[in-house]
């Protein structure tokens, strides 16, 4: 008697774009859940009695959800966005400490002024009360800032300890710009699934998939686990996919 096939855990998921040539396969990233579902539309035929006398299956919807534990821009772009990356990006500089100088023009230049990107607010260090941003000539409790990362304060705030938050550009990493594409535009991808237990593998391949949704939930005392909702459909040859079982029936 052979041992029946069983499975444990979410398995491994790779996705490969099918709408562009020579696409690189991408590991979806430490999958936590994978739940494909085949849902058929059953039409029942009734006579004068309570129970149907016949039934036929019409259209079948194939969809699924994937939950991951890795923040992979490459996977997100392959599955959902279908845009292009550029080198570099931005970093946040949170609550950089500074003291309003005692002489005019009462200015503080932030540490990363040379690559200054955007102001993210100023607070008093002692009270955490935010200062109000103005275009020019700040009075007490106000500040102004230039694109060169120079913050100007009021003479009445001389000696005040402040915490400045701002973003600056970096040459490391990569940026995905989400463009407003035409309706009907989305990446398609092949999904390959693999899991093994007791030396026996279950392998699935879905030839053509599209993602209907991506969510990025974050919550207190827990990891962010991006979740995808995907739909599978037939390829030009009329096939949805393949399921491989190690046992011969």
C-alpha cells in the first residue's frame, strides 16, 4: 500500500510575466498562504417537484489569494503594476535635532541639504508641538524652508531646540513609479507552485494569471504581509494549467 499524498505549509510560488519577452522568474517571497479556488456556475433544471431533475455546469471562475512575508518590489511589479524601475530613491530623516541660532538670519541647514527632497515638518524638542510652515518671514512658532534644505525661524525662537523631519534623495535602491495606464492594461504572468512532504511533491502551473488586488496591511506588533488576489484564465492553446501528482492512479 502506498502512502497517500498530503501537504503541509504554503509551499513555494514563482511568477513569470507572460506579456513581455524573456521575463525573469520571481519568487513571490516566503509565501504564508496560497488558496486557489475553482468555482463553477451550476444551472439546475426544475419540474413541478422540489428537487432539480438535472444540472449542468456553466462557466467556471478560477481565482486565488497569496499572502507573503517579503516586501518585494520586483514581485509586486510582476504581479500587479507592470511598470519600470529607476535607480535610486528617497530616504526619510526623522527628527533631526537642531537649535535655532542666536543671530540673523536664524537658519538651520539640515545634514542632507545637498540632496534635500521634501519637508516633513518641524516640532519643538521639549514639547513635541509642531511649528507652522509659512512661505516667508516666520514669527514665533513658525518656520519656512527652501528647496536647498535651509530652515528659517523667528528671532523670538532663538535658542529653541527643534526636531526637523525631511526626505532626501539617495542613489541606492530603486523606485517604482506607478503610472496611470489605459484601461485593460495589466501584466499577465505564469504561476508555478511547489510543495513537498515525505519525499512526494505536488506541483501546479497556471499558464495565464492576472492580479485583481494587492493589499499592504500593517498593524501594531505584527509583520506586514502583502496579499494578492489573482485570477487564472486559459492560454491561447485553451489550457488553464497543469497539476502534477506523484502517485499513479
